[in-house]
């Protein structure tokens, strides 16, 4: 019996191993042609030109115009290049960030991925995970389609590593109807803005909306105020260069101004549990009078119930400081190519074609406000709304500005900053203390 | 007392497939993770060995870590405290309802629903009254306006609001487990006890309770696991905010490893989590071995 | 004889009890009914939610009915590859459950019934891993799977799902198996049955209850799992249901209604199966967990 059971046990173990590999094998079949990162090279050797490009992107929602646009372009490219297959890995933003970081740790970056500008993409560039795209930009004049200076945010040591899908600025949207009801005018200084908040509040109108659960939202507003109190851009850069510290008066002044706004009752109750969309929705349903956000919000506001009642204004001066023509600049997320891509040339060719066609398609899909490329075409004639035209006109006034905090400082410092600013929404703090918090976080993260 | 004597091969065939898979997929990564805790590494570029520096920072300089440990443990305590309630519900079901299966299944429903749903649902309950929050509106309607809170954003109550959601979600889960446990206690024992004059809750005290101690152990273990892994719910409802006020160990780990890109530091938090798990496992086993001895 | 007399003796007492405690009973039933409402309402809420517009959802009134039912949410959800995701989820989940049950019952049997030196040691190993969250191993697993060349296959989900479900499964199953009377096996051994036969035709059949428990626990843990799935799977045709839910979250907008619709569609098969089997499941769990 002992002998018998020995054989049986081996057989059973074998069966188990088989059943496991069997189901693995099945799944493998499905992906043999696809996994460019994993087994794609095997598929590639069969017929030299058969290529699968993995395209990681952040347009997962099939009802989102950008998803439709991407699908359309990909299908068109595939039909024109029958040997090329584009495998879309569409993820939401948070998940894509997590996935890319995990993939980067094991050097498994997909052929095309999405990165964020400046400091956020720097670790990827330093780890040599991204391919320089200079040659791709020079092909078919792609470089010239981008707005002047925009590619600088994605360039390191003279090489460009990513091409952005967007370029936005921070503006204040306001609801004209609610302003009329509250009997207030568009503020030209920050002090007026605080008064507007108080007046609206006293008339039972929610002055501003923000989705502060996402933390970057509050930081984006705060940084605009710092851009004013610092009398111009470059504060964070000065801190990085050790020319200034966070305990500089300009920073404290910005914190105080920011708290004035909060203490005046500008924001809705329970603000830190509102995510980005819930916050924006207050404005889009006409429940809040003002909304500070990047111009990417234009499309969403246009399709909401307040369309036609909304105007925009530049963030005003604070204590007479700053220039309203300096904006918070938000160069968008950008497509990058893996340095280890097995089909570098094909991938570059595709991305080149994709980006060349991007502006035209976006323009037609009414999504061209805030894209990173120049658009030929009459927006007005194409049916863009008055508000969109107003936003487009603001772009013409841009005389420089600052990037968001997390695009300038390293992630460790940025996270500390985001939490510190979020805290101001739930409790009043001494500005010196906030400054100190920032400075010590900066020092701890920049040893 | 194990009786079956079998050959080494047989034992290997029974144990190894399971053990190898487990060791390869669970143990090795954990060990790798613990090693990463000794590195200064952003998860992408070059890493540098720094010994116990991360742990030193974690224990002595991190203002978020200890509060997050405390919240995680409190989470576990509340989850465990729920089990007697689940037991009570189970006893009531058994005693007063003729066909309780439907009810048991209904109670179980929230467990099946994704955390996304549960989170969204409770946000609409907890919101401020001006934003349509049901709880605050009800409180105001019945004249308890002073009891209203910003349930998710007031740092002093936000965490308790989260505990409560978890309790609500898992009540049915523990009820199901306890209920099946009670069903399993042989009816004859109750009959015998009744003759001896023990009825109702007295019978529960002397029969139900000792008989389902093993079930209790499973529930306790599951409750503990659940609270250590309460990541999703916290992320959906508060994201750990405002200003870390609702961070638990797992969200802090995520924050450090992936948002702050200090993967080494995040791994040192993971290592602490593992140690905490170990301690909990031993403690639970110790207590239950004692309990079982006392009651058998 | 004895039992029958006991029953007759008890009858009037029971009747009296029922009469006397009717107030208590009413309260209890009321309490249990309220519980039903609080626990089942979310499902109803979700169905309403799935028929609302984004504005209606975000304005957040709790009991409000949708102004006009938005069936387009459902067509959006179906457009979001629902059926493929569902099939993938079912495949991954069922293979995982089968593997967990097979592997861990073998192991649990060895731990609880064989006479060998390291049984307790192996058990201890499993106890250690029982509470470790899957997500803590994300990055090392990525590297391991890369070297195993299983990234972007269903195996890269099944392996961790199985491995992380095993500790609790072994814990529950071995606890149960310890309580099976030894006489059963002894007589089988005398009859000349092999250890495999004993396992297959005696141990497995009596272990159905704890196996049900393990099934439910495993299922709950993996059906909605997203982080590993999103990290290890890239091909559209291999993705699982939680992808569908999350695909309606874009950078600057969330399609809540479609998420709701997707969740309803995702939960529907589960709830149907669960209620159809609920008698079996409760029965199955009887004895299952109790001897743990």
C-alpha cells in the first residue's frame, strides 16, 4: 500500500501542477500576441513586422469624448497599418500612477505610458526608463504643433521625454446669475473677493465650491495666492535653490490670505470629504457662485445645467501684490515611450501620427480648449460657447506663472504640503507654524 | 492525537503543493518587502542600504505612524466588539423566527456589495445637512440639532464614523457565522437543559456560549484581518484625511510607498504590519486555548 | 419513550412561554425587521442610483427617486465590456476557488490527521500569513511574475488569489478535520483502503460544510479585488469586473450613474446565486465553522 500511495501521490501532485499550468496556458494563449512587455518578442519573431504596441492611457470611460477620440484614431491607424496592433490599457488616473510605479520598479514599462510634467516625471527619466523623443518630434514637424515653451516642462538635459495632451491655466469660474442675485460684482482684488464671499454668504448663497478630499485642489488655489504674494513666479524654485525658505514672509502672507478666505466661509461644509467631482458638481448645478479650477473644467461646465450663465475671471491681486496675468500653469499629463520598448521605431511612428492628428480631432469633438497644441480653426464658427471663447481669450493674456506644487517639489515634500494645506480647511493655524511644517518637511525630504 | 502513519512521500504530496505556492507567493514577497524596509529607495531608481534608519524615523519622527497604529487597533477592537452583537442577533433569529434563512441572507447582502457602493452610500448619509446629508437632516428634524456633526471631516469624529460603517457592513457576515454555529449545537442538549430548568438566556449562557467558542475564534480572526485590511473603505470615504486624521496603517503605507515615492520607508511600515499580525495571531491563539480548556 | 414523554411534557410550557413573551417577541421581530431594512436598503439605493444622472447622484438626497430613469447608464455599462469582464471574473474566481479547496483540504488533512513531526510547524507558517494584506506584496509579486513570465495572464491573478486564500482555508479546514472521529478512518484502513481513497470518499464528503465556508470567504475576498488585477493585467480581453467599475472614473470626471449600473450588473449574478443557494449555504456552514 505504501508503494501504491507513493505513486498515487506523485500522480496527484503532477495533476495539480498540470491543472495549474493548464489554466495558465489558456490565459497565455490569449495574451501571446499581446503582451508586448512579456512575451511579445516571441510573437514578433514569427513575422518580422507583426507588432503589438501596448498603449497605457488614462481615458477609460467609454462615454468620455477623449476615449472616443482615442479609439477612433487607434482603429484608423490599425486599418492603415494591418501589421500593427494597438493594445489599449485604459486605467483611471490613480490606478495608472500606481501601476506605472509598480511596473517601473520591475522595468516593465509599457510601450506607451502616461507621465506628469517636471518633478513628477523626473524619477522616471533619471532611472532611464523613458526614451528621448527628439527624433520623433522632428518627424513630420510634430514639434511645431506644440505651443511655444510647453515641451520644456517635459525636457531634461536638452532631451524631451514626453508629449502632453493638454495645457491649462487656473481661472475663477463664476455664476453670473448668482452674482446678480447676491448683488456683487466681479472682484478686482483679493480683498474684494473676500467681501464678495461674505456678501454672498449673508444672502444664503454658497460662495465657492472645492473638492478638497483630493488635496491637490486646495493646493492649486493656494499656490495661485502664493504666486501673488510673492509678487511673481518662482517661489518654490528659490526654495529649491536655497535662496529662500518656506518661512519667507511671502509664504506666510499667502497662508494668512488663504485662511482669510476659508474663515470668511467661502467653502461648503464638509469640504474635505468632497472629492473633485462632488465639489465641481456644486458649481455645475448652480449651487455655488465661484469655482477656482484649471481650464480643463470648461468642457464639463459647458455640458452642465449652468451653461450660458458662467463667466471667468483672473485670480486678483493680494494686498496689491502680483500680476493677474500670471497664472497657475498646468501642463497636462503626457505620453511617454518606454526606453526598453521592443518596438521603439513602430511605437514612435504611431505616437507621432497620433499626436499630429490629436488637435484636429479634439477640435471637432469640442474638446480643444486647453489642449497642448496649436489649433487652426475658428472656434466661434465651430460652435464653441461664449464661456469657452472667454477662456481662450484669457490664454492670450498669459505672461508666465508657476506650476503646481507637486510638479515642482519632490513627491515626499508634496505629500506633506498637501496634508498641511488640507488641514487649514478644518482648523485655523498660525501661518508661522504652517511655514515651519513646510520647511521641516522640505528639509527632511531633500537631504 | 493524530493517528495516521503515512510515508514521507504521501505527506509531501499532501502538503507540498499548497506549501510551495504559499511560500512562493506570500512568504517570499513578504521577506523581500521586509528587506526593502532597510533601503532608501523611491521604487524606481537606485536604492541605498541604510540599515534601520527607516525604522528609527518611523518610530521616533513620524507624526502619522503611531496614531495610525492606534486607529488600526481601535478598528480591530470595535470589529471584535461587534461579534457579541452578531451572536445576540443570531440567538434571536434562532429563537423567534421560524424560517430565518432569508433574514440571514438579507443581513449578509452588504458584504457582497463593493466598497465603492458602500462608501458612496454612507457619504450621502454623513454629508452636512446643507448638502443633503440624511443623518444630520434627521437629527435636526427631531430637534437634536446640537448633535449634528461634520461626520467625515471633523477630525475628532471622522474615524468613528468610519468604524461604524465597517460595523454595519460586517454585521451580517458575523451573524451568518454565529448563526450556523448555533444551529450546530445539538438540540438534545437544550432539551436536557430545559428539564434541568435552564431556559432562554440561561441556556445560552451555559450551552450556546461554550459550544461556539471555536466559532468565536474564527469570527475574531476574521474581524482582525478585516480591520487590518480596511484600506479600500478609508480611501473611498476620506482618503485618510483631513490631514491624516483618518489614516490607518495600510493607507499610510500606500501613501508613503506610492504617493510620496518612499518605497523603502513604506516597506518598513509593511514590516511593522507583519509583526503586528504575528503578535495578534499568537495572542488570539493563546486566549482561545485558555478559553477552550476552561470550558471543556 | 423517554424523548416522547419529554416532548409532551414540554408542550404546555412552550405554549405558555409563547403567550407570556409576546411583547418581547414583537420587539424582537421589530428589531430584526429594522435590521433587514438597514441591510437591504443599500441594494435598493444602488438600483435607484444606477438610474440617476450625475447631478442627481452628487446632489446626494438620500431617498429621492430619479427624475427620469437613465437607462443610458445601463447601455454605457454594457458598452463597457460587461459580458467579457463577467466571464473573466467567473473564470478567475472559479479556478481560484477550486484550487483553494483542493490544495488546502489536502494540506489541512495532513496537518490534522497524519502523525508527523512538522505538522504544527506548517500550521504555524500558515497562521503567520493569515493576516497579511495582499496589497503589501504588490511590488515583489510584480518582479516574481515578470521572471515567471506570467504577467498579463489570468494566472497572475489566480496565483496570488489562491495563495492568499490558503491560510484561512487551512485554518478552518484543519480545525474541522480534527473533530472527525478516528473510528471512521480506522475501519477504512482495516478494509484496506488507501489514504487517497479515504481522503476522497470519506474525508472530503463529510467536509462539505467547512468547504462552503471557505468558498464564501474566498469569494468575498476576490470578487471585488482591483489593485492586483489592475496592476498585473493589461489586455482588455483579460480584464475582470472591477475594471468595469473603475473605467468610468476619468481624470476630471466620473460617470457615477454608469458605475452604479455596472455595480448592479456585477452584483446581480452573485445575489441571484446566493439567494438560490442560501439554504444550502447556511446548511453547509452548519458544523462547518463550529468545530474550528
